C-alpha cells in the first residue's frame, strides 16, 4: 500500500496529515492532470480524476482513457474519473490542482468546501491570475486564510515535463516546492518513481514565477521559429528571457538560484524548443502570420502563456521591472503588432552591458 510505504519513510507531521487517508484527488482532467493521475496510479495510489464537463467525464469512463487530451494511455482500475468534487475529495489526504489559471479560483473555492483540515494542497498549474496578478498558491492562500481551520500545507509542482512523455514513462525530473519540509518530503515520496525523479525546494515563489514566465518566452521563441530566424535567435531569447524571469522573481522575493534549476532553465529550454510545447506552437503560428484568435480557436488545450503575458505585463509595470521580451510579446498578442517589427524593436534597443 502506498500509504504504508510513505508513512514508514516520512516524519511525524506528515504521518498525522495523511492518517486514515487512502486517496489522492487530481482536480483537472486535461493532459497534465491525466498524466499525473496515471503516474500516481502506477505508484499504487487510489486516484480520483475530476473533470468539470459532464460529456468529457462520461467519455473518460466509457473509453477508459482520455481520448480528448491524452489518447493512447489506458486507465488502471485504481484511477476513477468523476464529475463530483465531493466524490473526488472524499477520504483524501492530498489534493492536486491542475486546472487552468483562469478557472483556478472558482474551482478551488468549491474544493475546500468539501474538505476538513489536515489535507495537503499541491498546485501543478503554471500561470498567474489576470485580475489579482497572484500565483496559484497565493490564490489558494486567499481561501485557506479565511477558512475556519488549521493552516494547510501548500505546495507546487514544477519542472520540464510534457504530459505525453510522462505518460510514456520517459525519464523526467521535476521539483516540488513547500515551506513545510515534512509535507514536501511526503509529496516527494508520493510522486517519485523509477522514471519520475522529484526534488524538493522551499522557494515556492521562485518555482511559480519561473513556471509561469517560461511560457511567455516560449511564445517569443516560437515567433522567431515561425519567422525562420534560426537557432541563433532562439538561443538569444532563451538566455535573455531567463534574465527577465530572474529579475522579476527576485523582486518578488524568489531565490535567484531557483531560476537556474529544473523549474527555471530546465522548463524554459524544454518549452522553447520542444515540439509538444503549446506556447511555442502559438508563437510559431503567429510568426507565420496567423491571427491569435484563429490559432487559439484551433487548439483544444490551453496555452497558459497567452493569458499569463497579460498578467505579467501589468505586474512588471506595477513593480517597475524592465522586461523587453515580455513587452514585445504583449504588443504582438494584445495590440496586433507585427511580429517582424516586434523583433526589430527588440534588437534596436539601446546597447548596454550584459
């Protein structure tokens, strides 16, 4: 049993948090949520996979796999889809939130209504909320701080990890961030497998900011690829994009070294170069001359970098952080700026030391 295995390897606080719990709830039945559900089920965990659309959940149950978002991977008997949040979180010790940032707040407030104290919450969503400009852990904190219950451990999962490759059991390494070291160790044991290596960190801010901002840089890298600008341009964008990510993150209290780890440099390289990257795909199509509306209308999955660009644009302005790549991506996405002009304006800025 997974619970017995975890409890023999974790400290006393983690034991208490998961005592008498034998289930993990994955909230969000897209490709990433499904991949994590398959991973945990493979580890022997009883998993409930929640989706919000009745027709999608019905198809998951009928087909025994997620044909809409992650086809070709059959559900084992210990992975059960559900459209009921109450059923999903019943007798649960860990809740993993994997819903898009624009719907995160609405779904999470429904989740905590069904849960008692002592649950570990982990976010696997890479984005920043548009209106509040908050990360997903901050959104969770908004509700947990006002709830009449003891403080709950909040964690984030981040790193270079395409859902399809995780489902294929391709070697992957990610980081789980949590201020509670006992909870972090517990989650590390829970998610780790012989193909999925998990590191821990206490820098939640750094993990979330790097995870969100790399999607913006991936849009920029995709634009350059769509314009056939070659690998020189892509390498420059990745390098200078990392500098922008780090500047904003440190301003928000993150640790600089986090941006050179899996969630920062690792995920940035993957998302800017990988063929499975949704955000790079958006950039490529923009570079080819397609409209954003047309591109998004043809996609059945969310490219978080599009909405996150707007959030980070206003956040950077608010904090006075210089982010020239972000500025140009925002102009392309929201002001209909021509991609070639955006690149020209980026390169014609005043010369300065690196």
